[in-house]
């Protein structure tokens, strides 16, 4: 990573939190990622997955 990545990351997070459409997109991405993780763990534990 470049030396200034932390400052850029902070700026992007502040922007994301201040713009409702970006915040909704971020929350949707988190939800999709969490669902995929739970599905994978469940399937590996012997469940059916989706």
C-alpha cells in the first residue's frame, strides 16, 4: 500500500458516511459479504448452504 493510504481511507469513509446513497451501498455490501460467509461456513459444517 502507498504511504498515504490511511489518510485516503479516512477521507473515503467520511464521504461514505455523509452521503446516504454511499452508506446504503456500503451496508448492502456488508450484508452480502456476511450472508456469503455464513452460507460457506454452514455448508462446510454439513448444512445445505443457500
